[in-house]
């Protein structure tokens, strides 16, 4: 697939942030380059990629900062992928769009609702595109799930939510200075289970329920906890109500005994729907039928390039469509610090960097939050306040 620019040239893509998830973006751009659909124009990271790194081996020019790249007129950039720490999202995306560059911005969109509002204003002022990296928005299973709800196959919707029971070791919280922080050097970070690793669960459930903008959310209740010695939350329940009166319950943890597929759930009067978004898998159970089907997925980078080639095409995850998620992030950001879970409810497993906490019976409580749209505290979880 080719995505020529308005002047017929192959789009030039820069990737900012090469280590961690950024490496997957480099690989995707290089796949497009081999197919003739795009070119890796430059890479940006404080650490220069060495031999063996795909960016180095591909011969892409390296810059230590995004400002260095922007001040080099000989390097043309049409699209930039930003896979950088949360506090940098707004300033880097703003600099890119003001330079005439379209953006694929990793989630979460920004560190506060105010920053999100400013980012939307920049897109409207510059006329540039800003796609946010909620990859699930490109899942064909999500659109199939929306069709199931629209056709009333599970009857009237009585509740939505998500269950995320994942595992993270202490090395995860040591990966960067901002990991597990609520604030760092006077700036918001908000790196907790709700807003970063399982942010996809929250954003996807809201999208499926029809809540995309900030005004689509009427209120948010947070119930935040931590088993790790960090600032942010690693085990939390959140309840949301949208402008249509629908309620959402999110039961999320990074302290499960074993990792299980994260799932968005919808309960109806005639059945239930579950979307295991990591695997694009849709499970439907009604009085009349059952279905278990796996779908494909559209890359959000490919979608951004396609929208550049066809101006009538809307982005799958336009920055404007992440406002509802940002209302949840804002509630987490402004909430009281997470409550430490008492030691008698936590079992530590592993050694050294692989050490990790397991919260007692946390999987059951997370599922109950999604089923009932009630918080851990309301449900009476023994470790909840």
C-alpha cells in the first residue's frame, strides 16, 4: 500500500523515542519502506542507536532531540511518531504540528485534561492531524462489537466496563524516572494502571459506549490502591457515567497471580458481549446464540497515512475522540494519593528484578467491578478502604 503526499512523494516519517515501544514503530515504518509506502527519514532519542538496532542498521539519520531535527532543513518530515514520556506529549506534538507535521502520539494523550484541550486547539489552529495510539480503535472487532450493540442483539445495555488483570515486576517500575510517578520535577505524570498500561481498556469501553469527548462524561468516581512502593496506583476501580446515563465499571490491576487477556464487557438484558482487545477477539452470548470470532486490525500509522492521502477520511483515533478518556485521567490525576494495600493482603513472588506483588483474590474483585459498576470499597473488598 502506498500513501503519496499531495506532491506525489513518498511520506517521510520520523520516530521519536526508540527504546521500549518506540522500537515497534521503527519496525513498522521499515516494513512500509520495504513496500515502497513510506520512508524512515530520521530517528530521535537521547541515546544514539548502535549496531544491531534496526534504526541504525537502516541508516536513518539520528538526532538527540526533536529540536535538533526540526532545525535541520535538509531532512524533510511529513509525519512524526512520538513514543516518549507522558509529560513530553503536549510540547512535542505542538512543536511538530506548528512545523507542519502530522502526528501519531502514543497514549495516554496528555498528562491532564487542560493539556488535552490545548492539544486539540493546536490541531484546529494548524490544520494538522493528530492520531492517538489507542491501537484498539483500529481493531475490526471493535466495529463488529458496535454493530452487535446497534442491532440490539444483547437487548438493552445495562452496564459496560472492563477487566484487566495483568502482572508487572519491580523492574517495570524502575524502567524510567517517571515510571509509577504521579508528579515529577513539578510536572504531572499520572503513570498508573488506569492511565497507562490498561488505558486501552478504559478508552475502548468508553468508545464502545458512545463516549468520546470530554462532555460525553458526566462524572467519574475513583478508588485507587497500590501494593508496590510507588506513588501511582497499581490496583484500582473506577466508575463512570456518561451523558446518556450509561454506567461503566473498570476493575484493573497489575498485581494478579497470572496475566489474563484484558477484556471490555457489555451486559445487556438478553446477553453479554466481551471484547478481548489484545487479540481482537469478540465473544457473544445471548439467549439465542453464542459466537467466538477473531478479527483483523488496521495499523493506526497506516490509517494516518491513508487519511493524509484522502482528506475526506476521518482518523480512527483522532485526538478529539480521546476527551472522554482524558476525563477519567483527570479524575485520577486530581484524586487523593492511592491507598497502600495492607501487607496481610499481599503475597510477594519472585526474586530481584522479577519480584512482584499479588493482591489476594484481586481477579474476582476486578470482575465484580465490571459486572456491577461498583467500586472495590463499595463491594467490600477486604483490602479496600
